[in-house]
């Protein structure tokens, strides 16, 4: 029955405002529950927003850690940009200054075959043989084939042009060929090898079939190398610490331990491996500022309300409180695996204040750096090294690997164990063996041992920056503290929204039900009023009579 009909009945019925009465009854029945649910949704929205702020702050701290890690305390400096070092293994760097004189750079052999009238000049068909080796300096120069690379044979088909021959030559490993327009109406075929004296090229032409306009023999260098050669293949020659050495490339990976050196010109200079106090100081100050910002936020958001102090948006959230405690514990726990004794932030010039935050202590820093500068490496870089002579360790350990010493032992079956976890062995052909860890937290590590080495130990120390970055990263993942709480709150909010929608639907049903009942009541009252009026009229008439 419509509310308009109820209004019409109400004029002759109870005269009560049944529409407002209906709303009051429905509100009394559903409003407390709706208000409670809406309050929960509002609180959850605030908490979700606060968790977003925590996530953002963790991201900011991660950025600080990445910046610090990109400026290591132990670094390599050079006196000239023509000798450019790149650190590949910080654990292998050796302190000190090394004089470095580059006498000659490694060069590639460049051959030019010129005088072609067109890039489309057609060669006769036949076979070309390309060999890698070294040309001597005598006259005439002799060629010694290299032992590393064999010869390659290419078949020049009928109708092949100069450009086609260049493409065929470029398919050979260690060879690059291209056709160049000289600008004087002629074209040249340039052929380039790889750097190093042993990477010279010798081209030998077979018997052509006479089908083209260009003889295949013009590419033969068995007797004409000197006249075709624009640049000879040569080794890089240098004097390192007074010792003359040579390499076939300008990128040196085995000259100084722990670094890759790129040469760009003949020059004299030096490289210095050392620890920079200004970098260490800046890193500590940035770390302290980032920690204070993060812990300060967590502390404010999780504080309980008392007195005039308002409760934080995440007050009582045990997951976030645990995060703050984990971060504080990480900062307070000394780092092991980096030296003879554990290293703490206090040792590096960081003091803890009464309010639980940190401050940089310059005098303590200066004393620490002067006495034990190597301790600052533990702040920025992981330490991974073998403690046994004749054994080396490399690789990236699993994030679950704890800092400490791990025993290495070779088994009778040719395998080995590291920290009790199995490693697979492989002979290297020179008496050495390589072992690779395939299980447990040591997976990702490999050991190379000299003949006779059957046991030893490996030391691993995770840096403060790496440990903190791992904590922050795991917290933000879906299974981490922040990600898990966000999911829990989102799920709860969705459920509460559904309950609100259900109550609102129930309120609409209740309102309709009450209106229907009141309409029925009004019909009865209207009839009663009508009957009463009729009787009253009769009585009035009788009274008059």
C-alpha cells in the first residue's frame, strides 16, 4: 500500500504522523548497527591511509640506503680518466697506490681493399678462407695461425656483389666487414678483426670460376698483407708497479684483484685503493637522518593516547609495532662476519638518544675511522671470503644466509658440503675443482679449490645496508607486515561495507513492512471512526427528538 494512500486514510484515522513514526522505528532498529559499522569503516580507512604513509616512508629509507650503497667507503680513485677502474669484488681490493703506465693500447687489424667502382660490383664465385693468427714484424712478414680459433671457409656464390661478400665475411666470428663510399667515385671493402696481436687475419682466395667482373684473388692477403693493412693487430702494453705486462684487450680483468680496468689512451698515472672519511661521514649522517624519520613516524603512529596526547592512527596495531621493534633491533645488533669482532653502529659514531632516536657523534666517528677504518665497510658492503689458502669463494648468497663462518669439506664421492649443505663438484682440467651449492641458504655460492685442498671455511657478513634493505623490502611484500595488514584491513572494510548495504536493504524492507501494517491499522481506525460518527449522529438525532 502506498504512502499516499496511507496519508489519505490518516486524515480520517488516527491523525498520527505515521510516516515519521515509521522512520523513527526503522532508525531505532538499524541506526546503532549502521553507525558502528560506518565507524569501523572510517577507522579502517584512516589505518589504510596511515599504512600507505609507512610504506612511502620505507620507500624513502630504501632510497637512502641505495644512495649510501652507491658510494662505498672503500673505493678506487685514478689520476687520469684514461685509466678507468671499476670495482667488481670489493672483498679482493688491496689498499695502496699502484703506478700504472700505458705504453700502447690494444688494436684491431684493419684491412682495406679499394678501387671498386660500385658497391654492386660482381665477384666471381669461389671459396675464401679466413684464419686468425699473428703476423710477424720481419720482411716479408710471416703469419702464425692461432691455436684458439680455427679457420673459416665461406662460399662466394655466383652473382655475389661487393656488399654480399661483406655480409658473408661479417658472419665469421671475430670479423666485421663493411663497404665504404670513399667520396672520390670509388668504394672500399673494410675488414676489421678483434683487438690483440694474436687476432690478426689472413685471407686466402681459392680458384674462382671467372663468372664475375671482379677476381676473387683481390681479397687474398697471403702475400699482400702489408699493402692492404691500414692498422696492425696489437696487444695493450703497460707497466704496472714497475712490471711490464701485455694483454690482447683494453679491458683488463686480471691485472689488479677486485677490479676491471678500461684503457682509453697511452698515458702515465696511478690508481689508489683506500677508504674515504668524507664518504663515510656523509653515509652515516644520511643513515641517521633516514632512520630518525622512519622510526619517528612509526613511534608517532603507534603511540597510545593518554592525557593530552592523541592516539596515533595505528595505535594498537601489533604488526606495525613489531616492525618498529625489528628495525630498532637490527640497528642495535652488532654485525658479525666482517672481522675479528662484531661491529655496531656505536663503533661507527652513532649514539642513541633518550627518546629512542639517533644522532651522529662526530668525535666518536673521527676516533673510530682513525683506528679501524675497515669497520666502515660493514655498513655498506657484504663480506664474502674464503678463510683457507688455496680455496676461493664467489657468488651471491641467498637472502636467508645468516652472517657467520661456514665449514667446507670435500667428500669421498667428489661432492662437497658448505655449512652442511651439499655442493656438486666439477673438475677444471688443471687439477683444480669447482663446487657449486645447489640447496639451502648457501645456494648461489661456488668454491674453487687447488689440488690437495679438502677442507676449509668461508666467512660471510651481511652489511647493515643490505640487512635493512631486506627488512624494508620484505615488509612491503604481500606476505610482509605492511602488505598483510593492508590486505586484512581491505578485506574487513569490504565485509563491513557489505554489512552496511545489507542493513540499508533491511531498513527499506522494515519501512515497507511498518507502512503496510500502519495502513491496515488506519483502515480499521477509519472504519471505527466512521461507525462512531454514524452512532453519534443517531444519538444526536434521538436527543433532539
